[in-house]
C-alpha cells in the first residue's frame, strides 16, 4: 500500500495518492480532509507484504515478512530515504529426547535475534541499514534458518541446532540443541543444560545461556533471558528463557496483535526467540510437569513446552513456526521409553520502511494487510483473529496443512485441501482463523508420516469454512486420506492403491458457496521390478503412480485467484513470497502433492518423483529425493504442499520422510 509501483497494480497513479490513502484507510471508504501525504517510499519486492499505520506519528509502513528464503529486491528510492529497519531471527534448537528411564531433558535454545527496530533494547540495537540507491535492481539475499530436530529416544545427542538466518550482511546463529550433555548446545541462545549464547558470535545478537539440570531438565536460553535451571526436587522442569517483543510487522495497537511472532508476557504479540521448556522427571513424587516454553507463564515467545515425567506418549511441544523458539524437552518415564523432544521453530526475517504519512482507521484487522487491485488483503501465515469494523463481503481462500511422508520407499504426502469462497459475508466483530500446520514426516525406521492439520475460517453467519489437512504418505505405516490423499508405498506385495481425498467444506446450510479442491494420491508399485512409490495428491490433480525406476510425481496444485497475485509478493525459485512458482513461468501456486520415494538398490537408476523444482509438478510439494539414499524433501512453508518420499536401499539404510508445508488463509474485500 502506498509505495510507487512500476505497474498500475493499485489502479492509481502517484498523483492520486492522497485519494488512494483516504479510500483505503477510512472506514466505509469516506474521505478524511485532514491528512497530508508525503511522497511514497522506496519500491521493493519479496516476502509477504503487511502495510499499516502507526497511530502515534501517523506514519504508514510497509513490512516484508519472510518465512522462507528468498530475495528482498529494491528498484527505486522514494521520498523517505534509503534506510530500512530489520528483524532477523535464526531457527531454534531442538529439545532433548529421553531414552529408557531417563530424567527430564534440556530444552532447546532459541535462535539468535538481531534488529535495528526501536523495540530492540539498547545497546544491542543495530545501526541504520541503507539499501544501495546507486545500483538497481539491488537484491538482498534472505536465508531462513530451519528449526533443529527434536531428540529421539535412541540417542542422547540426536537433537540438532537450529539453522542460521541471514539478511544481506546480518547473520544470526541458530539456537543450541537441548539434551543432557550435548556438543551442539552452544548457539544464538544456548540449549540446556548450560549451553553458551552468541555462538558463533555476531554483533548485537540477543541470546542467553541454557539452564542447568538436576533430574528436572533445564530450560533453553531465550533472546530476553537465560533458561531456568532444573532442580531436584522441584515443581517442574525449568521454563525456557523469555524472548523479545519486536513490533515490526503491523501496528503496535492492532487489537489482533502482530502479523508475525507469538504471544508473550505483555500484550500485542510480536514476541520471538523464547527458549524451550525443560522436561519433568519421574524421580520426584507426582511426576512433575515440564517447563513452559519462553517463560514461567508460557508458552511465550514461540518456545515449546517440555513434557511431564511419566506421560505416555511423552513427547514435548515444538517451538512455534517462524519465531525461532526452542523446542521443548521430553520428560522421564520409568521402565519405558521416555519420548521425543520438540523440534525448534523456524526463523524469520522482516524488513520495513516508511511509505506514507496518514492518520486514519482500517476496515478490519488481523494478519498481514496489503493492498492490490483496489482490494484490501489479509494474509494469515499463522493462526489469529480477523476483526471487522463493519459488515463485509469477502473473497476467502483457505489452504490446509500438507501431509508428511512416511519412510522406507514411502509415498508422497498429500497436499492440504483448498476451499475458495468468492463472497463470504462477515458481520462486525472478531472471527477465528486457524492455519493448519504441516504434518511431520517420519523421523526414524518404523515410523509413519502424519496428516496435515485442517485450516479454518469462521465467517459472520457464523459458518466455518474448512480446508482439510493433507493425507500422510504410505510407508512403514499406512498412509491416509486427507484434503488430498497420500501416495501409496512401493510394496513387495501387489500394487498398493493411493489414498483418497476428503473434500473441504463449509457448514451445511451456509448462505454462500465454496469450491473445494483436492485429489487422490498415486498408486505404489510392487517390486521387483516396480520400485516406485506413488506421488501425493495435489489440489489440482491426482498423484502419479510409481514406475520401475521413478517415484510418482506429486499431483499439481492450483494457482491462487487473480485477486491475490500482487507482483511484489511473488516467490522466487527458492520461495520467500506468496505461494510457489508454477508451470510456464507462472507464480502464486499452492497445494502441490509430495513426490513419491523409491528403492535405490538393486535398480541403481531409480530416483524420487518430482516436486516443485526441476520442471514440476509445482506448487510447493516436497521435491525429488535424488538417486539416494536420501531423505524426502520438506514442502514449502505456507503452501500446503505434501512432503516428499525417501529414496532408500534394501540394506537397511532407511531415511526420514519429508514434512508437509503449513497452510495459509487469505481474505480480500474492496478497499
């Protein structure tokens, strides 16, 4: 909103900027005779766009929110100079897993955090960051660190560090791994027990050490404070360290909270990099609970909660996606397997700059808000609240989370279902939006993939629009039906049939129509000779059957309606925007099925099926596993794509399946 464009994407010229702001921000589209509007800000592309007004100075800002890697590309400098503000958060470390009869394990450390936004505490606040006005286009690379894997029950050191996040020259270190005694415990914030922070060191990086442990596991360090030690005896595992609140993605007074981040100790959302909670132990009476993620009243700031000693199953909570939160740790369980630690939350990069000056009121709040083609668009990449200030008729797109793949010649995960309502009515008030998580891929031999989670929107009737989560791909465990069905495993028996789709819905009797999208997964082959597993179904087509040498391609997704195809939000070849690239150099595709896996030997030419790269199918599904042995590829975040199947050998070299991509919800109405 408000920035100059090389196209006429907002149906206006710069000469009509004042009228555009009036129509966009004033409730009911009426004028506001008071405000004066300064020249527009710089022009840039990349990420998901959030435009908003800071009600104090009345400055209009544009934020580019990157939840996957991409490019921030600047093409011109406007009337507010070349400086931008940034937030960079690395991936959180995985929490510790607990083997047989273990005490509580340590929580994962949060990813390191760097920012030059005014909310960043001094003296850590970064200096001004000018984009280069002398060379256009000037691309600035964005890398989003993945969350570290949670520990499993087979090894004390199976948890891993989070990945580094990078914006141009600004690097943040991934969070340290939690456990009991772990060589990977140092990180941006340290994993428990006792992992050091700011490792490797980065200028101005916020991070703190992990807490120590004594039967109860310690909490992982957070960007705002150290993890709390675990004690013996004690009431619980140690809470993770608190994160920091950086309100960079939307207005600080937005009643729906920030467009990015997690809840925290103070209201308004926008909290990042909380440490994972330590696990409880069975050695104390009552089997004490695990620690809260990100603080004693958590879970706050994205950190995952630890699990209670003696729970069954005793698996901890993962860190929240796109917050850099550390994963929670598993508690102990006498005489039985303890449980898995939670994975760390992935990182995030947000870049903002001023594009105008105005004091006005929006028609609705919630999610990341942008403006294109005369429409106001609310983009929810995580769950939240859509609050309307007047009755609206809105175009709604709901994409469920994609299914994860299994392991051992596994079928691709099915894409999340897609439900599109061209004219859904909303009254006045808050309405719940749930963005479904992607299903986890199989972590270890004998495990199965997990279905994606449904995405939902409650409308003003009230009726609920539901996009079903994608079905898991078949592997060592059976696959499943879903919004799109999972692909079938390659099997030594007869050919296996792919799993069916469950059509997404609105409540019976709703006063508006939706169009559901979702297809079945592909069949798996019988070997020898047919060693290929079926591709997962996509929102736009069925998954393909496996062949003797190639796993089945994932089913094609669908392209988002033209309303949402704002060029400034276009994803590059590695993501970083809205949707994924598609056929014929098109963009804004979602819900592609995951590629089917295959057996590497004795037919050495076998490969996995194709996902979003290398000629398609496209739309964010997990990509080819290669000639192997290799794990299945994860689907792209916020596309609802299915996870890719693994390529493995018959000698027991079995690899994990890819995880499904999280869903997304889009709501648009006339500005």
